[in-house]
């Protein structure tokens, strides 16, 4: 049976509670609208519900996109940076285009939803109208995700009812030609986004350098070394374990690889300066992920203090801030003192910069956008430092010039901790 709609969205780390809530609410409204007919309809497709363990995910997604009656696309900045979202979007729009060419009818079955505010819709996708005056100013300004969080029973519910009506009209009144044998991973299935400026040139490289404790060094006097924040190696460190199960280094590696970078992961050592010089000479961006509490350990202290004293073009530092360190507690005060001690010069010099390359106190909600932004800025700095001729001579491909996205500068409170202002 054909899925009544396919929910296309950017897959992020961690639980997808709000995505699932929207899917359930839209399904409920559709069932209510169709209650009078009594006719069954194909179960709408949401990957986390429709995919079974051991199933070929590409085959399942390709089949669903090729046979669904409508597509609901959740627009976010990450959506337009996702190669796979671009492929899903193009595959369904190709089906719509075939219908228009054969019948002259515009089914309007690709239904965009402004889930989060987007700076602009990429060319190639901007011919699909996504602004809707009937959805109101709050929706246009903040997106449906914010309305779900702030007012799930009011304006959010009204908009979901309107979306259900759009889905129903498109699904019942039109039959879009199916795309049998669709393969979303095929080269020809590439979509209109991400753009060349969002996707780094293939062959570009970056190095992730991790300075973090292991379970053994974080809890030396504990017989039980099981710890949600630390593991057997520094790469197992997960400062956001309360929100997400994936360690930070593998997650950052995955994000950068989605932007076209080839990434390797290493541990910070006394050879940090040499590693940074080699990366710079080879046209590689270096990203240091630093656990504040590890910065005082003998294994990292001298290397990080030397980094703080020197200029390393093409490198960035992110020091995450866990939930326990974000308030005004004694642990928060100790955290900020530790951070200040590890990077005293960058602490002082970065106060006036809108986007410092040493990011102190990054929260979980900010991390993904922050990583993209600082890597983009570091890439541009490195490109300017080496010069275009040097980059082509030493690197296998031109350095990526990525679009920087806005990132929030951590602002310590009186106690030295950053206040959380983001929505959940």
C-alpha cells in the first residue's frame, strides 16, 4: 500500500521526540478527516517507525519516496545541508514534474513545513512556495517546532489541522506517477541541495584532536569503571550523555563527513604543536575537542597551554559545557575557573569577537551549528594564510569554503557560567 505521506526531515543525533509528536498529531488529524469515508489508507512513512532491524534502509526509503502519495518536508537549516534530504526532495519533485508535463496539473503534493527558521531556501528548491499566510506570524518567525514546544494545544494544533487538509487534498485528488526501482544513493539521484558552498570538495581533510579523560583516569579510585561520560579511550568521551548516547568525537566526525570532509581522529599529546603544523602544511583544518576537567591533567596541560600562547591558523577549539556545569552551582563555578586556567589568553582576547575560534562553554543544543560555523571560519583563515597556490600544491583538493551559520557565543554569568536560553 502507498504511504499516505512521507515525512522528510534532517536526521540529527539523539531522540526525535518532537518529530515523532508531529507525525502522530498529523496522523491523528488525517484519521479524523477520513473517518466519514471509512476507507483505509497507507500508513504514513516515518523512518524510525517504518524501518525494521536488519532491513536495507536505502531500499526502504527509496521505495517509500517512490510510492508515497504526498511528501511533508520539515525545513530547517540542517535540512538544506543534508545530501540525503536533497535526494528525497528531488525524487518526489521529479514525480510531480512528470505529472505536470503529462497532464498540465500541479498536484502541490510536496508540502513544505517551516520546522525551524531558515535564512533562505536554496535555488533549485525555491520554486516550491513554503510561506503560508494562513499559518500566522508566529509560525513565520519561529517555525512549527517552537510552537509545539511553547503552545502544543493552541496555534500549533490549528496549523497541524490545516496541514492535514493539504495532505488530504493532494493525496485524494491526484495520483502522482510512481518511481519504481528508485535508488536514492545513485549518483543521478543527487538533489538541488546542499550547494557547492555547503559541501566541501571531495578529498579535503580535517583532523579531530581529542583531549579528554578515560573512565580510569576520571575515576581512579572506583572499582566500577562504567561511566556514562567516559569510556576506554578519550574518543569515548560524551559530555552530553544525558541528552545523547553517541560520543562527541564520532558525532563530530560524522557531521564533517556529511560536509564532504575526510576526517581522522587523534588524541592530544605533547606532539600537538607538530601535528598542527603538519595539518596546516597539508591544508587541513584541525578541530580540538577539549574536556575542561582534563585540561589540568599532566597528559594535556603543557600542550594546551602552548596552544593558547601560539597562533595556529586553520585550527579551532571547542570546550563543551554539560548540563551540570551550565547553571550557578559550585560545580559550574569550578568549571569556568578550569576553563579560564586552560586558555587564559584566548579567554581574554575572545570576549569581543562575534565568533571566536576558541569556543568555551558550548552547550549540547548549540554544538552542531557551532561546529559548522567555526570550521567554516577556520577554513577561510587557513585558505588566506596559505594562499591559493600553496593550497593547491600541498593539498589533494581545494579547501572547503563552507557557509558559516550563526552560533551563540557562550556568555558567562556572574558566577562564570553561561545561561541557557535555547528552547528544549
